[in-house]
C-alpha cells in the first residue's frame, strides 16, 4: 500500500518523517531502524535528536543499519557515510556504540564485503522501518537506473548525475568516489515499512516517475509501488509534477 503525505516545505517534511520514525521506535524499542544519508534526512535527524533530548525517544535498545557507503573511504574520512551518521545522529543520542552498522568502504574486496553486509542485515531480521531519500534519477540507496533490479547488497558504479549531485560535498568533482557499496533492491524491500522523504523541485520528476509511472529498473524507486507499506512524505515542490 502506498500512502503519500503532502506537506508545505522541508521543515514540515522533516517533522512528519521524524514523527513516523518515532512511532516505530516507540512500538519496537529493540527493533531495527534502516537509515539513509544525504542532505534530505538531516532535518529529520535533527528532529529525532530533539525528541531524544526532551526525553520523548530512547535509542538505547535500538539497532541501526545504513543503506550504503562509498567504496574507498574510511570511517575517518569526513565525506564517508560513517562520519555523516555520527555527526548528524549517532553522537547525539543514546544509541549503543556497537549497535550501528554500515557497509565498510575501506574493504577492497567488494564481493566479500557485500556478502558480509547482506548476511548481517538478514541475520538482524531486516529493518522494521527503512528511511529512504530519492535521487534525481530515481535511485534509492545507490541503486542506479539499470536494466535489472539488483537484489542483494552489491558494488555499484555511480552515474554521472549522482556524481554531479554529490560533488557539492567534496572539494572537487574528481574527489567524488566512483563506486559505492549499497543494499540491493531486494534487501530494501524486505523492510516491514518504508518511509520515503523528498523535498524540492529538483526531485519532482523522480517522485512523479517513481510513484505515478510504470515500475521499471530504469527508475529504481518505482519498485516501491509493490511494497505492502510505503509512506512518501514530500513537500509541495517535490509533488509539483504529480498533481
């Protein structure tokens, strides 16, 4: 079932998304929360931190799994997703230090690392709720447009549009990694609930094609139409082509 919640702006999107995540955490305090990176979820994480600081949320029994990580970056690199998650959430709440998991970008053997991470997520029972952003080309995690839906955790070559979108975080485009480890579409679809957040007119085409168009691996997020419990929280700009 696909539910779309239209909000006014980024602030309202962040507030609504945090509320949905908090409901899951309260219902399953020892559950598994799937997390995402990028600029879109930062506001959501800030709201979750506020809830923790006010005593409304407790992360002490929770386990988290992240979607992806750049291949070739260590956790100490300030552009790694390990660093991002600690800066924007983990260091500000009472999540156990051994309870957050990401693919290890420092591992050179892609096949071994992807197999390890896939088994880890599977053994945890997959996510109770998986948070997703959506790329301008419809990617989720780093699952780029393709001829097939990649099922399990794998190493992906990033497209030019993704590199272009991410270059603002690096000193130059040449510093952006060209590969990443990412949960596969099948791994993501195992989550019991999926929460997609989208903000801004630059996401409008991706939102339209993903949730109002045909299901195709050319638009990876379109597969979410087949999931039993998907909530999309998007602002007016992101839904401007979907009305």
